[in-house]
């Protein structure tokens, strides 16, 4: 089945669309693929927010890291990057990602593909880190920073 990878700038309504063919199950939430990216001096990108995941999932696990990229360290710049993975705590499936920092828009496109392929946190953990890059942090986060259980509906 074909689907479109959409990247939009919410401030100016610019949209870049590219075709991508992947088989996926119909049960996947449609808006998990609708990533957004703000074009600012600091890259901001996301797929399914933590708040959205907590409203939909029985258990939501969050992995978060804030770090100074090696590129910034070597150049003496005072730059940090925030990366957060949002995971279905019952299935271990990665359902969302937030990235704030240089390269966010490019990295989030690759994460969108893995989310659509139903990759798990274990899949991310088993991946080889590309050192030294910002993206390597996606596959080296091992400790949960938060875990939320949704209360059963009354």
C-alpha cells in the first residue's frame, strides 16, 4: 500500500510531499505518519505527541535525552539537542518522537518510516549507532524517563 510522507511548516503552510511504498497494517493510527517540522534557527520536529499517546494508549513509556552534540562541543558552540521517544508500554512499539535541535527535520523523516513499519524500542536498541551524529542518540537511550498508565474508563 502506498502512503505519503508529509512534512509541513505550520507557520507558513508550506508542504513537501514525497511518495513512499511500505506495507502496513490498517490498525496503525493515521496521524502517526503526519510529522511536522518548524523551520526556525533551531529545528523542531515531532511525530505523535506524548499527550496524544497518553490519551490513546493504556501504557505510555517515554525515553528522553538532552545533550550537547559533538559538533557543538568541537566548535565551542553552546548548543543542545532534545530527543524524546514515545513508546507503547504494552507492545514496546515506538509511536512518537520529538526532536529539538540541529538536523531535526531530516532525522524525523527516518523515524517516521520506522514508526510506520511498527518498529519497537528493542529494534531501536539493536540498531548500530552512527557515531558521531545526533541521530545516534535515538538508538542509545536505554532508561525510561517516565512511564504513564491510563486510568480505566468508568
